[in-house]
């Protein structure tokens, strides 16, 4: 099964959206800085949270951070600073101290944009032949455009990172947009057809439902569009949201895309681990970005 990048965009009803900075407020935190941003994306005001090293003008490598779901509709981009129960600790300060500029925005129906339910928004978009996830990815790409245009960012060294919903945001955007130089994603890489067969798909929100997608692509096929750019995949072997038979099927579909570039595809699975980040995953992510983004 193969799919082109242009066809993938069509299935998502992906839109190229303008982005502009409305306002920015710095908050000094000692060895790093928090920027509280207001961005205009496709005509809507969107909250962004950015962390960066203190005292460095750049241009620096950067990370576009996709926040997770976990039913935390009120959290959104605040995850970068506050963390989640399945993260070791908040990654905004961690990435800043490692030398990265990191940006996270509220996805539709999350954070300050949680003004309507996921169900209501997704259903309205599906009736229009669109999907909530395509809407999210369109905004995520606009955030990437803002990040790439910052004077303190090296546009050639931007990575993407996320866990759970953020995992799929990250590797799907990397599949769509070659400006992502490297992508690391945790705890949501899987073959969706296998998940349906196992009954595991219903653990995920309706946001991820893309009409007609499985006739032409699946998790491994989509991740293959990232090749030959570097990609790190981390999974827990007891993760009920991404069962190992579904992970293994996706990995089998992905590996041929890296033939001749096997060193650019890293895979880490941990026995006895569920839907959460571990110390080994954290170390692998930092090593991966250090290697490929510098």
C-alpha cells in the first residue's frame, strides 16, 4: 500500500493557512524563557506557548511540540509547561535547557479553544467531507511556518515531537511537510486496520477519524512518507491504545521506505510499559534530536 503526499493532503482536506504574530510576552525563568504568544491562524486567534534558552540569540534548532489528548480539553498547549500524568515531567524547560526553541499551540477543541465539544466539531466537519484531524494538522503546519520564520530559529533544523495524539500530529505532519527535519513520537504509532480488528480503535477520540483513509493508507504507509528523514518511534508493549500486533504491522509497512537508510529509523519498545513516557524514551528522544538537529 502506497500513497502520495498530495493524495494524503486531499484525504485530510488539508489547508494551507496564513499565520501572523499578534502579540508576545516574555517570562524569564532563569536559564530559559517562556514566550506567551497570540497567533492569528486562518483568521482565528490561537494561543501559543514557546520556550527557549536564555541568553542565546541563535539561530537555534527548534522543536514543534504536538500536545496530547487524554481527555484534558482544558490543558492544550499548557502541557509544554505543566506536563501530563503520562509524561516524566514538562518538556518545555527540558528542551530549552538542551538548546532548543520549542513551540506548542492549542489544537482545536483544546486549551483556550475548548469552546465546543470534540464530538460536535468533528461531526460538523465530517458532514462537510472534512475531519477534525485534518483541521488540527492545518493549524499545526501554520505553527511550523511561524516557528521557521523566527530570527532565532534555524529553519533547516526543526524537529517534531509528541506523545499520544501529539505522536500522530507529529509524524503525520512530518509526512505532509518536508520542513520537518526529524521526528520523534511516542505511544501512538500503529496500523489502524489491525486496531479495528482488535477493537482497540474505540479507545481513541473521534478527532482521528479520516473518511476513506484506510482504503489508501495506514500508519506505516503514512510514516513512510517521512523517509529518508530521521524518525524515532517509541512504544510501550502493554499499551492498550496501540497494541503490539498493530505496532508490528505498521513497522513492517514502514521499514521498506528506509531501505538503504536504515540508520535513520530508530525503534524503541519497552516490555511491561503502557501508555506513558519512560526514562529510556526520554533519553532516546534527547539523543535523537541531538544527533539529527545538533
